[in-house]
C-alpha cells in the first residue's frame, strides 16, 4: 500500500481565504502566523554583505553564529551553554520534522514520539515521516502537558517528549523543570521548543536548560523574534552527547544554514531592541483581538505567552466560527482541529496584522 501525505492544513483554508479576500479591503489573514513586520535593517544589510555566498557553510553553524547564540542564552535566559553545544538549523520546522527519524537511528529499539495533544502539527508529522508512533500527551485547560497522564508503556518506547513553552496555539507555559525530571527518570530526551520564548507575558522567559543540560535540548528560532521567517534561521542546544550525535548526523544529511543567513542571524541575536518593539506590537494586537472576538460573541483569555489568541468558539464548532469570522469580518483564523483532535472547538488567531487591519475587521463586525 502506498502512502500519500495528508493535505497541508493551511491549504484547506483556501476557499474561505478567497471569500474573505472578496470583501472590500480584502482578507486579514491571521491563520498561518506569517510575520508582516519588517526585520531590523542591520540584519538585512548583514544578509546582503556577508560575502559568504561562495563557499559551503558549515552544517553546525559559523563560529560567530554559535557564539552569538551562546551569548543570547546567557543574556536572555541566564544559562551557560558553550558555543560548541549549539547547532544551527534551517528554520526549526526542519529540525522538528526530522528529529524523530534521527533519534530512531540512534536507538532503533524505540519507536514513539510523545507530543502535546494540542500543539504545532509538525511534532506529530515528524513521527509519521519517520514511520514512528505519534502519541499525544493530554494537556490541561491552559495548554500545559500533563506528565502524569503519560502511559509508562509509551514512555518506555519513547524516542523523545516534545514540550512547547510558550505553547502554540494555547500560549501555555509548561513546568519545564518537571518535564526535564520526567525525561531524566526514564531516559527519554525532552526536546523543548522555545521558539516564542521572548514573547512570554506571565513572568520571565524560561528555558529547559535552566535545569541542566543532561537529557534535554532547547530549540529556538529567529522567525518570529526578528521577523525572519523568510530566511530560515534557527538553532538548538543542550545535552552534550545528543548534540554531538545530531551535529555529526546533520553534516552527512547536508543540512546547512546558508552563510549569509548565519551572518544575518548573528547580528539579529545580538540586538534586543527590535525584539522589545515587536513584543509591544504583539501585546497591543492581542488585546485588540480580544475586543474583536468579543464583537463576534467569543471571550478569549490573554495568553500566558506567544502571539496567538486561542478562542473558544461560540457554539463549540471551530470550522463554523472560522467561516463566520471569514464571511462577516474578512478575518481568516485557523480551526483548532489543525492542532489536534483535542483542539476542536477553538479557533487560533495570530496577532500578525497591523492595528489598522484589525480595525477594519472590527468595523466589519460592527465595532
Ligand atoms: C511551536 C513552533 N515551533 C516551530 C515553528 C517553526 O518555525 P520556524 O521553522 O520558522 O523556525 C513554529 C512555526 O510556526 C511553531 O509555531
């Protein structure tokens, strides 16, 4: 029997996007969460002037990039990570999708990927692409993984446990200490996707590496922090033995972040001012989005982190609410079903459009 990939979730929104686009003023697309704000000019300048086009980049990342990431870990998250324990990736989606297959090569006796039941779809897809079992871990009402609900038989087969803080889509903040301890007790690597860490609203930003590097890896991205989704730049760091394995394997797989991208990423990581500005934008837009969904009869909590509003659909049907927002407001969101069966009944809105576009939606909804 042949296998065909399922439809890409966001492609399923195309008919509704077309309908919203037909309204005067067009669609306000908050579905995928594509950044629309400009990256810092110095970063774009570095991209254009690195002189790194000619030669192959090193798969692990340039020494400058790894040093910049190490300094960023110290400055922003207060943890010491040697540059040698940092690796570059070609955006983090690539790493998330590929990791289960690589971990399986490391330990063929295990075949299971544990991931939050409401989450970024690529955790489960990475398992599928590697021919592994994807086992969803229940989450609580705030989107945090419930470690106690993991069946020990699944844990014994687990290649890794994914956690995501702040979480996409619900914005929850996991107890990362507890997740690390859970993994260490069972020899299950815990991979902590922290790509929204600088958009933590409740308390300081947090990393799993604060509990030590043993058995854990933190994954980070410049896509949203610096509005650089288009250049594909991320990094990961943690457990020395796991890192040595992954850094070496990725060389063989030809996974290389381009040199100009590493140069731009190095500049971006050294600057926090633009991230402060972006944080302000997201806070403001999230607040406005809460007002907008209330015009459509929904009440959504401000998230503990991240730039998504996770909205309970009035009436409980996520697709029906997505359709109503698209047809009445020209606003395109994502049905919660995209983030797992347990996500049904919610709609995710990414706070990526400028306020004037959100005002247009509010006006359409009668606000
Ligand atoms: C939780 C999470 N992890 C990883 C990614 C991938 O980001 P990128 O590949 O742009 O680094 C995304 C993108 O939306 C995400 O939401």
